[in-house]
C-alpha cells in the first residue's frame, strides 16, 4: 500500500459528464404544457402540476386568497370528502402537497411508479372538481389566521415580513406577507374560493411535470385521460411596477422586549428572474453570502463569532424581488454586526471581487448542480421553474456553461448595478432598549423604533 | 424480494475502522459519510453540550488543513457538507461530484488522525461563541424553543444520559478547555469507534485500496469507556408527569411523550407504525379528528425517536387556536390515544404505505442512503438492514399496534408538557 502525500489536497480524477435529463415536451388540448423526464434508479415518481394562480395577481384586500384556496383543495371534491381524498391517496402510499407562492400554486404528487395512474386520477379530481365545503373552508381560513399570528411572534418570520414592508413601496404586492393579513383572510368565505378556483385553475398557462422511472408515451396517455377535458385560460395577470419604499438608508428596530438575540435583515429591491444579469449575480452572491465560505459568513461567524450563520440572497420572481442579507446575532453585538454587513456590501461594490473568489464561486455553483438533481422531486422542481418563468428549452443544459463563463469584471459590474448599500433598509427585530442606542451611535441612517402587535 | 435492493458491501481496516460501500453510478455524485459512536449520552456531568462543541471544532482544521479550508475545498469542488450531533452519535458528511472523492477522504482522514495539532484557544473561543449563538437562535429566541429540554427532564431520570439536551448548558461550555478537546478526541475519535460509508459513483476496483491509503495508518485507540450515569430504567414512567409553561408563545400547545422500547428492540417497529397511524399524513387519526373534524388543533405532530440507551421516546403534539384551552387539546389527544387501542387494519395498512413511500423517497439521494447505512452499521452491525426496513414495517400487525397503545401510551407512562400563551391569562 503506497503512503499518501497528506501535505496537499489530492488532485481530482477524470470528470464524468453529467447532463440534465431529457425532457419530452408537448402541449395538450386546452393548452396544458406537459413535460416528462425519465430518470432511472428508484421506483418513485414525482408529478407536479403548476397553475398560474399566485398571490401577486391579487390586490391587498384579497391577499391570502390564493394560499387559502390552494390549501383548501384538500378539503374534498364533488365525489369525495377531505378525509376520503386523503385516504384514497395515502392507501396508495401517495403524498400530495400544495404550495402557493407569488407566481402560482403547485400541487405536487409523489408515489411509487406503479401507482401513478390511480394517484394522478385523484390529483386531477382535486384540481378539476374541488368542492370547498363550508366547514373545510372555515378550517383552512382559521389555520391561516393562526399561522399569521404565529409569524408575528416568531422573530425570524417577523423580520422577513417587516423587511419586505420597508423595502417595497406600499401597494407593491411583495411588500406584504405572502399569506395575507388577518383583515384580508378573516373575510374569506366559500364563494371567494370557489370563484377564484373556477377562474384561475385553468390549463392554458399551466404545466404538468412528471419525472421518474416512467414511459413517456404511457404518461402522456394517462395525463390525457385524466386531464384531457380540462379547458380554459386564467385571467391575464395584472402587471405592476416594483417601486422601492425609499432610496434613503434607514434603520428600523422592531421592538421585541426581552429578546436574547436580534434578527437582522439588510436589503433593498433586487432583480427580476428574467434579467440577463442573474448568472453573474449568482456568482457574486455566492461569494458574498451564498455559501459557507462566503465573505459574510467568514467575517461574522468565523472571525467575529457574532452568529451561527449569515446568508445573502436575491429573491428571483417575475418582477424584481428583494436582495437581502439575513442573520441572527446576540443583542449586544447587533450594531457591530450591522456595521460589518454594510461594510462588506460597500467593500464589494467599491473594490469588487477578486479572481480567485469568482473562480471558487463559479466552481461551487456549477459543481453542486448535479447534486441537486438526484431525486425525482428535485428534477421536477427545476422543470417547473422553467414553466413558471418561461425559461428557454436549453436553460438547464446551458446553465453551468453560463455560470462558468462569468468574469470578475462582469461580477463587479452587476454588483455595482444591483447591490446598493447606501439604499439598504436595515431591519432589526430585537430588544429596542439594548440595540437602538448602539444603532443610533453607528450612524448609518436614521433609526426608528417600531412596535408591532 | 423486497422493494429495496441497495447494494451493500462491508470491510474492516486493520485499525478497526468499519467500511460500508454502496455503489450507484447513475449520477456522477458520491457521498462520504462518517458516524462516530459518540453523542451527548457520553458527556460526563458538568460537561453537557461538549460533544456538539467538539463537532464544531472538527471544522477548524487539522494538521494539513488550515482553518476554513475544509469548507472551502469542498465548496470549490462543488460539494456540500455538514455534520450533526445527537444523543447516541455524531455524523460528518460530504456529497461531492464523484471525481472529487479523494478530496473528501483526505479531509475526513486528516481530522480523524491529525486534528489536535491544529487546535488553539482562539478557535475554541470563536466556536464557543458560534454555538452560543446557535443556542440563542434555535432555542432561546424561539417560541416553544425549550420543549425538548423540558420533555427530556420529564421522561428520563436525572442520572440517565438522555436527561440533558444535545445543545447542553452554556455554563458547562464555558468550562470547556483545550485539554477537554484533546482528551475527547483521543477517547472517542478513534477509527475503531467509527463507520465510514461511501455511496454513489466510485470505482469499485480501487475504492478499498484508496480508503486504506487515507485511513489505514491512523492508530486504533482503546475501546471507548462506558456511558456515564444510569442507562437502565423502568420501561414505563409510572405515572403522568407534567410541566405547565406560561410564556410568550403565540398559540397553546400540548406535547405528550412516552417511554418506548429502544431502537434496538424488535418492538420499535410497532412504535413507528403506531406513530404513523396517529400522525403521519392527512388521513391519520390525529389530523382527521383534531384538525379536520373537531377543529380543535391547527396542527398535529407525531414522532418516534430512534434512541438506543435504555428507553426511547415517542411524542405527539397538538397546537390549538388562539384562546383555546390546553385542557381541550389534552383531552382530545388522550381520546385518540385510547382509540388507538381499537385501531383497525385499514389504518395500519395506510400508515405502512405512507411510511414506505417516505422511506424510499428519502433513499433517492446518495447522502441519505449513506447516512442510513452508517447508522445501521454503527448501531446494529448490520447495514444490510436498510433493505429490510419496509418488511420490518409491513410485519407489524394491527394487534401489535393495539397492544402497544394499551401498554405504552396510557396515563401510567405519560409526560405532558403544556404551553399556554401569556396573553390568555
């Protein structure tokens, strides 16, 4: 046995090629976009149905309707009660989940491949023939109201919601919590949900994505059989402008007396999903705060011991979402932590990244790509993303090359365009008594203490 | 043949390091996963939380790997990595593009064999601060954040190794020194107290030689000492014990926990099925009754902890709506637990079907597969057990579940933890 040279990292062996699975793509009658990817391995299948019924199409008075309607799909159909629906699926070992975001609602089904036909029939029934019985509507609404109360007392959710409120101008949908407010959810009744579903759960801008150890022709046949009669087009989405709440840097202290820690969010309006800068921004964000060895984490965690972790991210939506740095730190180091975060942002846009960091970030993003495509559910999510945002056919196949071609100059250029430390809103959820005076002294912007609840 | 046929191959190096191999070249990705036979149960009194702090120190470099290089090298390679500490074990894992397999082996072997030369006071102080922030973030600043600490105190007697939490006491952490790091390392981080699993895309003809080159010259240590305290305990709590907390939680919550047979017991499968009947899926008893029909709970949870030492723990919880009385939740939970003693065959079939799909889905990722293989090897000396997991659940009969409910979930074996919002008082 040869001894190994421990003094330096071993060289990699020959790289094995990896490609995104082939995706068969066709449009069914009614306009439903069907995409099927065959993957080997385990005998499981994921089927995700995306309907373009998202929260961003609702005005403030109806905020939360898309979320509650989506959740209430499990309340039963014209043929089955909610419990019968759940039992029919779970006896097959199938799992059904509904999640609603700004862009739409995704109903995700997973089951063993041999049970897909039957499970797909139940999924189709849930979306085509929802019943929304009064008691189930009341329950789903009450659960959402309780959820809203829970968010208000959970420091991390509260910080996220307050940051959105201070980043986006009033009236921009992204300024409010995704799931609506007590006022908007309280008044939801059966008719609201039934009308909403009838109008918005339509195939013309929807997509069905099936991934697993399946035969493409068989899947097409069974989806046609189950969803072939579905027709119609949802209303056109209302376009909206994304306007920042302010361009002045300000500090908002959301008072939570007795907090042993401060939740910090620092951010401003970012970019939309279709912006051509997103590749270079992904690289830039990775080296700033998207990985463990990013600048922010090495500073705040590994050098200063302020936090368990810190991240930055651009929320990519059909309209510009936010750019945000988020962390939680001990109360007494809140001001130093804010100083370091703003300092890192300023340094980034003034001096720019260095070549070595850019290479490391590119290699990380390109390298982890296949790691996140191991399961059928992961592959299905990526394909759904293509449907949601209308990404090009070759998007996943060319993704890593595009990332690898980002240069240091490009990273700096997009950074200067999209990272604006002097316009950032600093939101701190913590004990105002402890943190506000120190934040005043830091003098990075006017400090306002707000109480919530 | 069962539904699962994950390939499993076993070896042992001369220094006692156990190796599990499971090849699957379908995606060019490989997982390297190490389980060490040490967790919070091995902590001496006055040293709680140390196993977890030590886990953080394992990322602070080793003789040939400078601080932060471990993370940096794996991330540059396009890999992901982490570690976790639990009651009975500590695990470390990387998933990397398969051409970087040797990098992961180099990193893991360097800290298994050559960690101590890289340790210094500054790193210890820094990671102690990081861990304190982890505790603040995950426990102290969270509504309901102290639930596990309170529950463990109710379910396990003071001298039992599960009486204290994994995160431990911050006062104990303050007392930790570099000498403690060194002695913990020499006592527990020895190859004969570890399992290394490599799963995914690797060259079957070379892998054992490669592992041997990296790990083979790490000397074996003495067998780890016995677990401190008193591991043996009565199978039942003996009564209903309670803790009533009035605090700034948003909603009332009632958590009920029970002592159940340890993970190593054949009866543990019954507990797993029972908990799935109760709370796994939306056709489960608790969801159907408390959430859907009676609408007394906003959410319900059930869980069976796979713990080895003396007795394990199962729990159910229900979160109520604003203003609801915790007593209503407790009564509703009790009724469903009693009802389980007359569960029918369909309920058990449904529970097993759902548990089965969840298990198989979990295995789609090599990291998950490697983690289970390491666990089954370390705990039961039998990684092949992974392929029989489904059969083990399917073998549970409705009579077993009924008997389990009657014998284990009654008032003579309950810990009841109630959270009541301050504002409702």
